C-alpha cells in the first residue's frame, strides 16, 4: 500500500494556479527526490501537503496512510506522521526549543494514545536526538531558531524530525544555503532516521544533496506537473545538462 | 455631571478632608494642598485636546458618582482571598488609609517605614515632598497632592540592602458603594542602599472603584531601587498611577508595570536622570480586552551625561480594547554619551481593538546613541503554522505564542514570587 498518493492535484495561490494536475506515489521505505527549476511549484507542493492555508486546492486527491489528507488540519497531519522540514524555519522568541518540542511530542503521543513523557525521560530523549545533528544541548534552552545561523536552523529541523519520528518527511530545500560540512551533518541525521517503514520526499535544487541522501526515485517538476521520473541517474543528468532540455521536451 | 458640578463636588470633598486634617489647617503643607487644588481646577479633567490625553477618554469621570471614602472595612480573611502572598513585607492600605492591623511588622536595620501622614510635619520630609511629583505636570498629580494624606513613607538608610521586597497593597473597599481613594508614597533610598517594591491594586466588591496613586522616589548616589506594579483588578476599577523618580549619579532604577485587567488604567512614569552614570530600565506588559483602556505614558529625562536607559513595553489588545503607549525620551544638551533604547511591540487579536503608540525622542546632544521601535500587528501566522505543523493544536499554539510574547517582559522581573504569579495570571488571561 502507498503511504502517500497524490492524484491530479491542482492548487492556487492568490487565484493563480501553481500546481496543474500533479501525480505522485510514495511507498513506505522509499526516498523520492523532487527537482526542478525555480518557480516550478516545488515549495507549493510542500506547503499544500503540510496544510498551509494561503494555498487553495481546487482539484485532486491526496491520501496519506489511507486517510484523506485534505480532511485534516495541519496539526492532525503532523500527529498522523507527516513532517515538513521548512525551507525557511521560523524564529519564535520566548518559546524555548525544549518547551516547543515537549509540547509537540506530547500532543503527538496523546494522539497515538501514549502517556506524556516525564521530564527526565524527555530531557534524555532530547539530548540523544540533538546529538544526531551535532547540536549542543545548550540550544535546548534557547528560543526556537532565534539567533540561529542558517545551518543551525536546518539542523534544528532535522532534530525536530528525529523527535517526532514521522512516517513521511518532506524536506523543502533543506540543503539550500548550507556549506558542505552542515550538509553532511544534515544528511547523516536523515540517514540515521531512515528505516524500512518511513519515507522521505526530498525537494532540492541541487544534485549535491543526493550524493549523501541517495534517492530511490527522482522526479522533475516543471510548470506544476511531474514531467519526468527516473532513478538517481536522472539527477546526475540534470546536474550535467541543466533543465533546458526538459523545458524543450515539455514546451 | 457638568464640569461645574464636578468641581463643586471636589471642593466639597476637600472640605470633608480638611476636617479630618483638623489641626493642620494652618500649616504650610495645607496651603500647598490648596494650591494643588487650584491647579487642578484650572485644568479640570483633561479632554482629548490635551496632548498628553489625546487618545484617552475620561468621560467616566463625569458619569460615575464615585464617593470619596476615608475608611474601608476589610477582614483578614477578605484580604487573604483578595491579595497574593509573596515572600515580602506587606503594607496594606484600604481606601487610602494605612491599615496597621493588616500589615506586617517590619524590623530591619536601616529601614524606616511610616505612614506618610505621620511624618509630613517633619521639615526634612516636607522639604522633599512633592519636589519631583510636581503637581503642575499633571492634573491627577495635582488632585492627589490636594487630597491624598496617607501612604507609605519608606526610608532606606545609607549602605542598607533590603533583600526582602516590600509589597504595597492598595485596596478599594467598594462593597457598599462606588469608592474613590487617594494614596501617596514617598520613597527615599539613600547612598549605596538597595530596595525592591511591589505595588498591587485591588477592588473588593462589585461597585465601581477609582484609585489615584502617586509614588515619589528618590534614588541617591550609587543606590538601587526597583518598583514593580501588578494591575489585575475588577472590570469596574479605574486607576490613575504616577511614579515620579529622581536618580542621582551611578544609581540604578527599574520599573516594570504589568497591566492585566481593569476597566481603565493610566500609568505615568517620569524619571529624571540627575547625575552621571545612571542606569534606568522601564519594562511593561499590558493585555486589554472587553472595551477597557490601558494607557502607559513614560518620560525619561536624560539630564546628565553617560547614562543609559532601556525601555521595553509590549501589549496585546483584544475585543474592543484600547491600548495607548507614549514613550518620551528627552536628551538634554549636557547629556552627551547617552545610550537610550526604547521598544514597543503590539499584537492585535481583534479587528475592533485599537493601539495608539507614539515614541517621542527629543535630542539636544550630538554624541548619543538612541533608538526606538514600535510595531503593531496580528499574531504571526508563520509562527502559528510552524507550531501547528509540529502537531500543536491551533488553540494551544496561540496560547504558547501569546504567553511567550508576554513572557519576554515577565522573565526580566528579578523577584521570583512575583514572576511566577504574573506568569500564572498571564496564562489565565491568555488561554482562549
């Protein structure tokens, strides 16, 4: 059975259609990379899946783990096991990372019918997961993303992913703007989390990331549709030839 | 009530008061009261045409028939139910009168606490009384100067550090009728001394209550003082507060004002930095809902060089609430090397809520660092979505964000009891 099934998805922002009938199927244990030129609709896809309200879905259907995704509020999608690693993580002054994660993890646990974690277990868990992405445990008392470098913000996204253990993680250009060391840390965090039951949709601009997170499938998104799919070799071809040949193919 | 009727009523109340003050009628201080009353009558209740009252509607002053009350009737049980118990010395004032039986006995070396009414005859004290709380500055200061006769006189002697805060409890007993009370503190912190003061105001009963509270604070050379106000009163409470401060060289003064409920609150804080090397901090948080008004006016007067001031006010407006922030910073020609920072951030939770924010910088020195910033907006949708995308429900996410917004002010309070109590109150007010 598929974990995520997108059928003929059309979505607007401010009355302008960005996604023009997109199809994608992700099975448990798979890594899918979505590549494409600027403005092709990559981030729109991520936002629509996570439930950002400024996007309007006009047509199509998305099933997540057997449930109708569009019937669920953003928080319910997260509780059901969907995770969006933000392209631009938000700074939240006054809310500590620890408090944020404690609230989030316990909401998700409640949804799954599990008891809330006690303070000691929770601290232990946070320290363990922070080490995945080489974040100093001091960061836990700092406000969410406030004063973080670009690399720290992205590592914090992966830390949160590790805390919430999603079934499906959508990574929206997590690699953009990262230097090679930060990229390695982020990729190694993802690889530690990867198992045969969870899946990743990796949205990226650059083939470079896929040297570290090796995809099972690569899709090219252009003008709001997936116009070509292949294996990791397709990414190398895109890296070499750019997107012009794809554009010619479609236009 | 017309303006004339109002002035007659005040004159009448002044007569009642004069009888209570029998024996002082020939004194200097009594003639000062008369002058203050004349000063008030000249201006009357300010209207929106007065620059300092431009956004503050005071029509209620004419509508309500507040009765001057010179004595309340409060049991220990009522006090206990009404007022939080901090690890602090408690001084209780009911309807403007000192209640010795309800107050703690304070025995600390170098700390003198008296009822102001008992010490005003002392010429060294009457010499400084009203010196900085000059009634010409503000009509409600004038009214207070004419009518208030009790309050706390607090003297902290040289080199005395008082660790335990003093909690000034201001209560209006409005069980039987609408009540009006005046109340005045004089706080004198001598060289190298240190003291922390908390003032909370409360109304007992369902009737309307009007409080006019003035605190005059002298902070001598190298001394430290903190004055915290927590305002969480009833929906029929009206409050005019003044803190008038003079700081001498190398002194440190801090105020924080947390206004969480009440029909009407006006806070004036006016600080003169009268020596070099002073540090002055002003923090504030206000939450206004229903059709209430909370108005904060601050004035920082950098009169001397090498001083630093930090002002940090934040507010949340809901329903048809009105918030007003006016922060004036004056940097006089002598005040070179001044560092003055001011920030006022506001969140509107409803389309009918209003905030009027006005930073005012007047700078006459050329080698200074001054900055100010004011923002107004709705709760940040991006932040809200970020929290929801991690599984936190919308309601809980809002609560978390709003409390974090307020928390940035509250966490700066150095008194643990007060900080915890305020955090809890804010959580109560900001859970929807």
